C-alpha cells in the first residue's frame, strides 16, 4: 500500500479527478458571484487547507530553509497560477464547463513544448503523437458545431 502512495501516476490521476471536480463546483459557484471574487474565496480555502496539512503532518519548514532561487521560481509559479485561476474562473463564468476545461487542458500541450524548449526534456515519437492527440482532442471537445 505504501508503494502506491509514492506512485506519481496515482497522484496525477487524483489531480485530474480534483481538477474535474474544480470545474464542476466552480461553474456552479460563479453563477451569481464576480469571477475574481470567487477566485479569492477559493484561494483562501486553499491557503487554510494547506496550512492545516503542513502543521498537522509536521511538514512546515522554516522560511530560511528555502533558497533564493527556489523563492524566485515559486513566486513566478504563484503568479502564473494566479493568472491561470483568474482566467479559468472568468472563462467558466462565460462558458460551459464541458468546453472551458478542455481548452484549459491545452496546458498539457504547452507543458510538453516548454519542457522540451526550456528544460531540455526529450519526448519520443509516440509522446509527440500523444501531445498532438491531446491538442486535437481538446479543440474537438470545445468545438461548438
């Protein structure tokens, strides 16, 4: 059982499931609320939940234990996350969850491209085919015919 909890595949599937629930819950939640305010409420919930998890599991770290480089990239990641959430909630306010979420998942395609371009990661031909299919699938799901 312990080895499955260390499996990146399990955590990636759980992430996908929670992301799907996020889209459904958020679509209902933004019905009569400004999308930016909805994002603010969501962020408060995330901060409180993560704080409780860190304290409850003894994983809190002294702020001085984090390198300057890590802080820089974590701040940049936080800014990118905030931008993503603001745009995502605005898109959900304006569009159908079943069409917004697939376009949002084009991030998978962008991560592959950015990983190769900026991190030196390598993808095989089947990997690139999968990336292309994900992109095509996202566009087809979001297409209104």
